[in-house]
C-alpha cells in the first residue's frame, strides 16, 4: 500500500475530527446546565480544536503545492465541490475561531458570540457535505458510492466525539446525561463503521475496469481493515474508560484518541489507494 496522498489523508481526517469536536462542544455549551466556569473552560479548550484544524489546512496546502493555489481553487464556488470545500472550510475556521477568540477575551456581546458559534456549526456541516461530494466522482467507481459519505461522517462522529470528550473531561464537564449520550453515540458509530467497512469490502468485488479489479488495488485489505478495527475499538475503550473512571487525568483519553486517529488515518489511506478510473 502506498502513501502518495498522505497530505489528503491528514487533511480529511483532521478536519473531520475538528468539526465533530466543535459541534459536540458547542452543543454542550448551548444546551446543558453546566456551571458558567465549566462552560468557560470548555470554550478555552477549543484552542486544541483549532490547532488540529490548522494542521489539517497545512496538510492540504502541501497537496496544492502552494497555499496561494487555494485562492485559484476558489474561482468556481457554486459549480465546483472543491471550491465549495475550501470556502466552507475557511468559513468554519473564521466563524468558529472568531467566536472562540471573542469568548476567551470576553469581547463583544453575548448575542454576537452566540451567533458566531452557530454560524461556525452551520459552516462546519456545510464543509463536511462539500468534502464528501469532492470524492463522489463519476469516473472513480470505488469512491462514487454511499460508503464514502458514511465513512467520512463516521470518522467525524467517532474521532470528533472522543476528541471533544477528552477536552471536556479536562474542563471538568459535569453533565452526566450529555456525557452518556456522547458515549452511546460513539458505540453506535463504531458498530456502524464495522458494518460499513465489511459491506464496502464485499461491494468492491463487483467493481472492475478493463485494466484492474478493485479488490486488487489493496491486496492485503482484510488484514489492514482488521487492524484498523482493532485499533479503533481499543482506542475508544481506553478513552471512555479513562473518562469514566479516572477523574482529573486525561492521560488515558489522549492515548485512546491517538489510537483512534491512527485507525482512521489507516482507513483513509486505504480509501485513497482504492482510486481507479473507468475504461482504460
């Protein structure tokens, strides 16, 4: 298996993780009854969300060859999903980042900050929708399937939820009902990931061109996907155990998050190695 699209592997996984974490942390601050000081710490911990998103953008710029090429890619907003992805990703970073900055500095009115927070959430969802559509290409039958959308969505949910849970645990988040809801979401999403992965492997057997069969693109697919699932389950179990059982420490959640990210980076690299075109 090659690593020729490592920049896109990093960008997609890190961006999905950041958006998922932002959504979960923002909703927590909007709907839960946690103390004001806890909500303040959750917001401050969003700094790490923007670090991850920033690293994702840096990775994407290496794929373009030069960051300035991103400006050229914006020339087709509305007609090109790549342009839409860059625009909505920038909006997510701008709205969410400005909300975080104003909140940390205690500047602006509460209404303005809340508006920016919600605008960041909407932009994040639009960003994810655009990202999925970038890879739904008619001439790439291995990508142009529902599995692409499901895989991207589930990465956002699982990695984003565990990332958010780690940051909220560090902030001493005290809403047990919301925490249980997030953890239940992680469990359901991991089960869905396993089902999607197995279904996709079966579907690949029916995809081939005049040159190559999809199943031959990644010869050790079963072993790699099996390793990914083991890492994913182990990482989630370690992270959730640390959050539920060890107060005041994020060591285990960070280890669990790292394993989950490794699993999703592996899975995304498999995705890019499945690239093939119809015909010759």
